[in-house]
C-alpha cells in the first residue's frame, strides 16, 4: 500500500508564516535513531530550513529549563526515540508531551519498547547486579553501583533512577504518531516529516508505514511456496542460505509476515531475515503471538513429540518473536517479577 | 430496518426463566437489572419462556417501538434456539445476525449448585454478549442448491426401508452394502416378536423391491472409502470389491455352484455362522439379493493362497474350472476381476450400518467356544430356521435334540465388565426363542433373566402369552456354566445361578445353553465415523444431534441415522427410524437448497501481504494465491468457516464472519469485567 | 479495582477460567453435561468458537492479561475435528504457547488443552473441576493488578511534572500561542 493511501487529503503547501518548532529527544536507545535524523537533516536540508529546532541534545545545547519555560503546546512536534526506563526519561517525555502539539514515537524503542524492552524479562536488581557485578566484562571489585544521591564537594548531584519496567513511549504519555523501525529508514522518516510539515496527517495513532506486512514488498516473495510445512527451524548461521529464496522456505524464522512493511526489505536484501522492528499491523494486538500462530500452524508433525522436536529449533521464543515488541506485547513484562 | 453506520447501538436484552429451569438457580431479575446498567442497553427484561410466541413477540415489539438494533437473549444453548431467536430478530425487522445468544441453562443453571455464583456467572456471560453485539455486522444466509440423490450405507432392514421410501418418491438412491447380499441381521432371524411372523416372509418382498427398483442403484459387496464435500453436495467414493462373477452377466442359475470341482460343500458358511457349509463358489443364501453367485478366493483352487499386500489375489490357474464350463456362454465368471472405485455425488446420506452381536468369548464363564452345546441366540435362530443348516430341526452339534435348554439373558448387556447398556431386544427375543424351542421340541426351557424388560406396543402381552406356554422363568444372573461332573459323556452342562426371588443357588443340568447376546456398535463404526465426520457416544453408537428433538439427525448436516447404528432397537423401531431419516432427507432435498451459516472467512484484499501462510492450512483448499494480485483469496463456496486460517494469518488480514477478532476480544473482556459486589 | 474482580461477594478469591470450546465437540459436550444435570465448578466462562483451530494465541494471552486465572481450550479428539485438522493446528500453537507463557512467568498449568468429544459430558465436568482445583492451588494470577502495581512507579513523577508545568502553561504569553498544525501553515 503506498504511503499516499494513509495521507489522502493532499493540500498544496502554503508558504509558512513562521517556522514551526520541532524537538528531538532520545531516551533508552542505542543512538541509531539519532543517526538517522542526522542523515536526514543532510538529506533534506530544505525541510530542516523550514523548522526551528528547539531541542536536540545530541547536536545542540539546550537545557531542561529552556523547555520548561516554553508555553504548553508551543512545539509543533517532538520526535522522541528510545524506550522509557528511567525517571529522567519519563520526566522528559511528560514535559515534552505537554509542550508539544504532536508527540511522535520515533523508532522501534519508542514505538514498541525495542531491544531495551527485552529487559522486561528480568528484575531491576538482576540487571544492576549483572551490569555492575557479574557481567563478564566487569572489573568492579568493590561492586560499586551508581548512587541516586551522592555528596561531593558540598554538592548533592542526583542520578535518575532506573525504573522496574521498560516502557514504550505510549505507555507513559499519549502518542500521536509512530515512526517505526530500528532505526526508521530515511524514506519512512521523510514521509513522516513531510506529512507533518505539509499537514497531511493520517488519523491519530497511526504508524507511519503501509499497513501491510513485509512480504508485500519482499524481493524474495515469489520464492515462497504455497504449501509450506516446517520440519525444522534453523537459525541463519546454522545453514548455508540460498540468497534468493524466502527465508521461511529455508526453515529460518522470518518475522516479515507479521511485520509492517515500509523498510523496503532492507534486512532481507542484506541477507538477514526480518526480525520484526516495524511492529505489527493495525489488525494485530500482539506481533509475537501472531507470527508464532502462523509458524506453528504450518508445522509438519501432528503428534506431540514431533511437534515439540520441531519447536526445539526456536530455543528462545521470547527473544525471537518479541525482539522489539516485548514491552508493548499483551503481557508487557514477565508477570511474576516483583517491583520494588 | 438495517442499522446505518454511526447509528448508536441500541441493545435489547432478554433473560429467560425457562419455567424454573433457569430461574431456580439464576436470579434472572438481578441479571436483567445488572445488564440494564451496561452501555448501549436500552431494554432489559426477564420473561418466563422467551422461546414462546409471546416471548418472541416481545422482542419484535421492542425492536419496533424502542428502535432496537441489537438483540441478546440469555436462555438455553444456542445449539437449541439460536435459530428461533434469529428468526424473531428478523421478524422484528432486523438482520438476524444482529442477535447473540447467551447459554445460561446448559452451561449454568443446570450444572451449578450455588445460586449466587450461578447468577454472577450469568451476568458475566451476558456482559460478554452485550459487549460483543455492537461489533456484529448484517450478514446473509447463503443458499446452496442440493443434489437430490441420496446415499444409503447399509442394507439391513433400516437401509432397505429408507431406500424404498426414497426411491418410491422418485429420488435416486445409491444403496451400498458391505456383504454380498442385502438383508442384514433380519435375514438371519427365524421369526420375529411379538407377531411371530417369519422374518424372511416379511423381508424378502422388500429385498426383491430393492433389487428391481429403477430408482435404486444397489452396490453390494462394496464399501465407502472416501467422503468429501458437504450437505447438498457430498462426493463419495465407493469401492466395489471383486466377487469374481460379473454381476451383469450372472443370472443366478447357480450352475457354477453345482458343477464346482468340490462335490460337497466344505467351507464354513458365514450366513449360517459357520454352522453350515458352502463351496468356494456359492450363493450367500437362497433369497439373496442380488441373486448373484460369489467366489471366495481364499479357498477357490483357481487362486493362490493368501492375499497380496494390496488385498488382491493371484490367479493360479490350477483348477479345471468346471464352473466356467457350466456358466458357458453367459461368461459371467472372471477370475481377474479387480476392486473398482466408483465416485458418486449425492446431496444427503443415510447411515444404516447396523450393529454386531456381542462376542461371548468375552464372558468365558459361559463356556462359549469351549463347550459345543453353548450357542448364541443368533446361532439358534439359524438352527431353528427352516432354511438353516439343519433345515429347521432343533438339533445340537452332536445331532441330538436337546431335552433341557437354558437361555441366559443379558450376555454382554447391563454388565459392568462388558457393556453397561440394555440391548433392548434380548428379553423379547429370548422369550421368542423359548417359544420356538417349545414349538419344535418337548424340551424344558429355562430363561434366566435379571429383569424382564418388555416395553413397547404389544410386548408385555407377548410376554404374558408365551410365559404361559410352560417355560421356566428364573430371576437371576447366571454365574457359571460347566460340564456336569456326573455325566461327562453326553456333554451335559450345569447352569449355576442365584434365584433372587427365593434366594437360592440353583444348579440346573441342561443339554443346551443359549446366550442372549446383546447388541454392540460394529467394529468398523469408528472408521465410518471418521469417514463421515460423525460423532459417537462413549459406547460407540453414532450420536444423534439431539436425543429428543433431532433423533435421526447428526452434527454433520445432511447425514441421518437409521436403525441400530444409532443404538439398540427392534425391527419396528428401526423401520420407523428409517422412515424418519428418509423424511428428514426429503425435507432437505425438496427445499432445493441448503442454507449455509455465513460464518465463512474472507481475506482483506488491500491488507493481505501475500505471505501464503494461510494457504496450506485450509482443509478444504478454499484458499488460493492469486498470481495477478499476489494475494490470497478465499473461495467462499468452499470455506466451511473453521477459522483456522484467521487465527494463523500473521498480519491479521483474514476475517471470519460471526467470529471476528474484535467480537471474540470483546467477549473475553466481557466475561472478565468486574461485576457488582 | 481489578483485584476485586476475582472475589465473590463474601470477599473470598475464587479463580476465573476462560474457556474456548469448539462448537462441534466440546461445546456440545458441555451442553450434554447440562442436559445430564452434572454438577461442576462455576468458575468457568465458555466462549464458543467453531473449531479449536480458531483459537488465536492472542485470545489466550489476552484472557490472562484481562484477569483470567486459567484458560482452558477444548476441541475434538485427534482425527475427529469437524474441519478435519483444526485441532492439530491448535495443538501445535498450544505447545509453543505453553513455553512462551512459562517464559513470561505464567505457570504453564494455567493453560490446558483437552480433547473432549460431543459425548463426553462427564469429561467436561471432570476437566473443569480439575482445572479449578489446579488453579486454586496456584492462587490468583491477576495480571491487571500487576499492571497497576508496575505503573505505580510512574504516579509520583506524573504528579510532579503536571504540577510544575501547569504553572508554566498558565503563564503562556500572548505572542506564543500554542502552535497547532493549522496555525503553523497559515
Ligand atoms: S496469511 Fe494473511 S497475509 Fe498471508 S497470504 Fe494469507 S491472508 Fe495474506
Ligand atoms: S476459515 Fe477454515 S475453511 Fe474457511 S478458508 Fe479458512 S481455513 Fe479454510
Ligand atoms: S471442530 Fe472441534 S476441534 Fe475442530
């Protein structure tokens, strides 16, 4: 489905009276999203010229106070990337929500919780302990951990606290649009920014990507047989892969059938199966369960043992099916973990 | 009146008391009160009998006066009355699929004992429906034309009667029978209770009618091997096993039998349960229909011994083939005949596959198979039958006439260790056999019974009549049958039982023991059930759709039951049921079409990514890949609405009518929503 | 409050079990149990589907997420599915689903799949009773309450931010009226 379908009211651009204000912010993310924004800025300088960037910590010097001083809704749009997993991130998300007309979850982490969302399988204590004590690359004999409050030279600097739960942006504040991807491709980003600046916005809550799964634009689509029946599952490194053939046809889990398209099958073209970063279609509530349902339905064996043998080929279903979507899945987090 | 888009949802809710069936365990007023507080509910009522005319009218009036556009009824099972209330909804001017039913009788009031809990459950279930109906869409019932031909499986008395009934009405019937002749068990009986008329005398004219009826295609020695399709349009494959005699050429003269190299009959004859003998080429029995001989390749000299792995036999050419010579120009004998599969299309199917008698080897204490003078009732039928192996002389295997006979009731019936059910016919046929023994001999006859069960028209009278003929009736289950230690030479047996009326242990010496074996599902019933997609009761009888209201229908539309395949019954009941099954089939055929529940699935054309995940999942190959659009499409005519593909489409691009995702999610939400305290 | 929903009026917790029964076998068996007046625990809420093949794993997990303490799936015996093979598809998904819910911290015994034919009303009774017993042993799952508990950590901050910002918002100067997409383009 072309993007135009979700932005139907094409109006001619009127000259801008003044530049709309735009903010970029990052929370729990790897920085890849920022990189795309930078790429984009170079790519469509024209667009950037049309906006007034009021916050962009990675590139420009603004302070929390500056934002706080701005009137509510005075920012046209905030593009926020990263999941929310610390008090600081949460505070910024709330602040920017208040100041912005549109809050845009930018990238898989803001959209779905992303890779950081996988931390929802562990307690906060477990994570801190691993990272400051048990981790294999750790040289921290005293087992020092960051303190939320310290005294130093008469000052008391405070550190933000890690939350128990990793959240997608919309689990913290209201989100108007989602720009999917890990990271979003320039094309998707451009489409989103253009839609915003040209005021051709789809219905609130939309994900800015065609509402159809990846197979639609996959270059290997034609090689998928109509009678698939899984006898085993392999991981990409476990077999010599035919570079032309549908991954599923080769017994490798590909999330493409349950993942939004719009990335132009970038991973597939790079020789790797889709891992689901664009998230589910609008008709699906839980991306991981839906791909699981589809794959399992098509197993070959009918008996319990045979079935379970084939399924052994997927040793980590949560990590496989919820690579990006755990925080926004139906259960959100391992349900028997405590909070403190 | 159809609801337009964006028109506010206005639900009418009705909870039924079902007399006291629901109301005694569910506080229906509280349910109605609670539902009235839920969003979109405009009317919430409770009423004594919602399915009655006034109940249905209430719905219709409310639809008109309260401008309802959704209806929910909480009452019995939707499998019972969904149709009724959809009808009422439609009569009120709404699309019938704006209706939803809540099962608070079978699933609630009848199975729970705590009124408060049952009431809360009813509220939760009602809420699920209230949350579900706003998502309902108007749907249309599809009408599919029905093929007027009918398949009847099994040609015992039930199958025969159904076939003649249908054929006389001008329907084309294909009657398939596993054995080489039609007639079933009834053909083996001597006389029938309570009228004591000769079984063959009443049956053979009907058999002859079947054999000659222009509307009946009779395929004996044949089995159904495959069934595809659905009501109105079943595709059935029938395997015609080779009888090595070409049916169309055989005239039934039996000269082949007379001229067989075996001068004397030598092989146990199945029709006479092995009590008689036949040749390798034989006529199943004198009145067999079709009147066509058959060759048994297991014993015919012209075949090599033993089956090939594919079930066929190899011709040995070892025999002089005098039969072929005798057949002469008729050229009816063909040793190379092979099984042929025939495919037919029919609109309806009647199952009349009958029963088998209980195998008394499973009750070793009665000595069947050990002592030659222990017989089953069916064997006795053959022995006293004028056309049986002894030409109607009641003599035992040793050629002697018995002086004392014990008839043991309930063998393989009403027994924890074998079958728990009452086989319904044994008491009566035991009395009949006692009567026949007395008629044929001067023997003393002892009937050992647990209870004398003689229900049905004229049956108790029959009992009273024959009981006066001088037989001994002993109330007590026989515990043991063993050789008389005082008389080992004559084969005399002792029957040991407790007379429960006098509380005495009886040890009665007899010459012959007759076991009144019960009725059991046929061993192949399980395979047939799978083949025809039927259900079986836990005992193995085919399951009727409803024990009272749909006794000859099954859960598979278009398939009906007749005779003992559905449960033990006597001849009058089998015939009555066969007539009922024929009538049900008629009512379908003469309507001309079948209505199909519109619960089919469809692919959202815009949204489908063409991932093909769904295509191999459909058991009816209803889903195909459109090479032009590169998307999946469902052929609505083939889809039966299981919803498997819907659950499996990884992008949520298949929708099942009546069971849309949103509808189910709303139900889940509804049953789990907090209830008032 | 979501955690009160599992309680009977006298305040005792009692499990809630959502069941997905196929129309042809298990639902009919449950009707039969009714017609035969068998008695079983009232904790079960049956949702009728045409076939166990229609059971989307999302339904099961959604039921847990909305407060079910257990989920029971009922279908026709192997080879008996009214639609030939729907039950096999269900079985395959079920096996993976069991692993997944276990990984997500839900005791796998809270999910059960049973083949119950139309004639097995007695099995409905037994399975429901067993299931209720098992779930009683496991205690409440109550995921909605967990969601609330997890999100408590956001409450404090939400209050703080709302407070500090409403002051700023009120003092919104005239020349900097909140921007809307519309005003941005005039
Ligand atoms: S599974 Fe869904 S997306 Fe894939 S081909 Fe079928 S309908 Fe289309
Ligand atoms: S609902 Fe069932 S029958 Fe219909 S197309 Fe899907 S899989 Fe086939
Ligand atoms: S219809 Fe019962 S499981 Fe498919």
